[in-house]
């Protein structure tokens, strides 16, 4: 099964370079990467072009004009371009361990969306890491514990791998479980709910809306923490001007039991250019 990893980014080429470096180290190479670019300057395209030559799997770049925060739209564009039967959605400031793609593949199951977690890096360590190209994704658990004691990351235990088995399926109807920086789903399920709803503009709750509509359609959320956690680089908070409006839209959707995005994936043809 081919997996498509959709990496969302906006004007942070140094972070994207680190994320792509970590994806190039995967021990499962049956995947492709689509960089979903929400209107970045040309230096982001330059990172992708520079990386493509030696990248071990297909790497492409989908760009849309910068007219404000439109994460839902660029994810839909990248999904339309993707060739995989299974999709992993990753943020462009989240570095991944070597087993990341393999772990998502192992947890993939019909009727389930896999919701991963994250390990937060401090502002200071993020600056040092990017300046010195520190490969935190290669750290073992001992080095991770040391990093926690020194305030570089927020929790070492989250970098561990534990099987958990049926415990991963507990509370499977909680849309709050899905974090937009790290989750995966079958393409057929993404298409069934018409992808991400582009009515959600500006920061806030487009991922929660996607999770709620998946659940309403019959898909359940599987807890992938302690299996697929990512290293989330520090960043400033996004503009929250649309937070209340998006929250109210989300609550309305949940009450209605709606499954389809109003403005969604069907706007784009297969293999969107």
C-alpha cells in the first residue's frame, strides 16, 4: 500500500528542511511526500527543489497564493495530488523518528483514523537545533531524558514506543483526540467526507471539524501516542482572530451530525496541479 505524506508548511524553510531530512531516514520507503504550501515565499520552493535530487522517495510541491491562513484548502490541493491509498498529515515543523511511516502503516485499519501525538521543543532549543542541524529525531531514550532535564523538550516518555494493543481504541469517538500536526486516514474515508472544509479560514478547528465529520460518518479514532509521536519545533502562536467564529462553526457541525465538507476536496480534480 502506497502512503502519501502531506506536509503542510508556510514560510518556515529551515523547519521544513529539518522535517524532510527526518522523512528521508524512514525505514519504510513505500511512500511519497507532498509539501502542501500555503503561499510561502520562493525560498520554500527552493528547499524542495534542492532536496528532490537526493530524496529517497518521490517529493513534490503544491503551492497556493497567500491570501491568509488557508490550511484546509492547501491540504485538499495536496490530497488531490497524492497517489497513495493511505494519507499521513504532518505539519512542516514536526520532525519524525525513523519508524514514523512504518508505525502509521502498522496502525492503519479499515474504519479507523490514526491520531498521533507530539513532543514539544523549547524556544531556545528550537533555535539551536535549526542553526546547528541537530537530528533530535535520532536521539535514543537516554539522550531524550537528558534533554528533558535540561528543558529542551517537554516529556521524554512520549518518545518511547509501546504496543498498547486494544487500549488504542478506547474513547474512539472523541474528536478532541486528533491533533492536526500528526494523523492519518484511508484515502477512501477522506474522500467520503469531502476532505477538509475550506469554510474554516484563519487559525482554528479545521482539524477538529475533519475529525468530527469522520466520526459522524462511522470512522473511529485510534490513539497512536507512544508509537508515532513527532518532535514539534517551537513557533509563535498564529493569529487567533477567527478562533471564536471557527469554534461556533465546529459546534454547529457537531450538533447537525454533518459528514460532508461544504467547500471541500471535490473542488479539485485528481492529481491537482
